[in-house]
């Protein structure tokens, strides 16, 4: 049988292959983004997604579910998810906005029962909850865009800060000891390494990492950087995973998702981190 899991050389304690025995009380997350369903993709992912029923407790989708954001494509996505019986948590990506049909697409996904998070939170059980936003771009470190000068520049940065604020509120809303963040854009530069440096500012911003550290997220998953790096860590030590499907398949052809185990005893204690 084709190995659809991705386990790499860096031994994060709570990553697991699909064949590992699960620890009692653990929750196994299958996470993937950027499968970009088009109208001609009917049946391409259906069986692969259905395998998550046996291998995971929840399926997390990190955006760019469609190519152009057309309602017809959102319907294809729902069709590909038809056999998935575990809960599905998702955020949208920039491609899902392209056709201006987000409202209808959202209805299609939520009509299927997908927990589509746009600054919302979802508690899977008493232990594990998800906070999700699309996020936005803006750059990293000293290259971060600041709200100086023209109104257009300020509006751009405000759009980023609105996403950061929405993520913060969604994390704060969770009462679970394990808080998982779901994003489309990258919250750290570590997981976009491998992409051309010229486009780094358009792949995310580390402004999104501040709430992850402040609220001691157990892990964060994102997509968008198709040629990035699977694993990274925020300044505060939160593990971040780029689960873009093209990236997962570069490591393992035929992969459909990244598997990650988490449980309450793995939750990091609350900690404050200053970001200068
Ligand atoms: Fe994408
Ligand atoms: Fe994207």
C-alpha cells in the first residue's frame, strides 16, 4: 500500500506515521492544503481523502482548496470529501477568493459540514481545539511592510493586522488545553525556505506568529508556499508545518496529507514572548 504519511528526519516527538499505534487520549491530525481542485479533478482525491477515516481523527485543510474559487470548484471539493467521516476543519486560501464567489463557496463547504474557520474556533473535544484564519502577506523580520506613507500601504498593512487580530481572538476563545492554529499564509520564514527570496513577502508574515506564541499554540499548520519547507518553529518554540500538497509530494510522491499526533500532556505551558 502506498505510504501517504510524511515523516522526516527531524524527530518531533508527536509526529507519527500512519502505522504507529496511537497513544491513549491522543488526537491524530491529517493536514493538507493547496490541492487546488478544478472542475476536471472529479474523483482524483476522493479515495485518498477517505483514507483519513482510518488514519486520523480530524482532517485539516489549509486553503487553496480550488484553482480559481469558482462555485463549481467548491462543489468538486465537497464531492472529493464525500466519503470522509471524521470532522473536517478548513480555512480558505487566496485562490479560493479569485472569482469573488467566497460567500457561495462558504455555503457549499459549510453545507457539507466542513468547519470553515474565518477567525472562528472549533473544539474537537475537551482537549483539542482549532483556531483558523486565512492570514495574509506582509513579509518577515526587517523586511516586514510597515504602515507608513500612502493610504494604500496603510490599508494593506491593516488587512494583515486584521487577520492577526482575528487569529488572536480565535485562539483566546478556545478553552481546550491544546490549541491548534490553521492558516493559509506562513507565520514564519522557516517554512517558506526554498521559495525564491523575491516572493517571500507575498507568502506570509511573522506578524501571524505573535498570537501563536502569546497563546502557546501546540502547533500551527499552513500552506501557500508550494516549494517551501515542511517544518519550522516560531521564536517562542511553537512547531509550524507547511503542509502544501506539492511540498508533501516532493518528499513522498502520492502523499495526501501530513499526520501529526497531539494530546493534552504535550500542551506547552503558557508563555509570554516579546517580539521586537
Ligand atoms: Fe496554493
Ligand atoms: Fe495560496
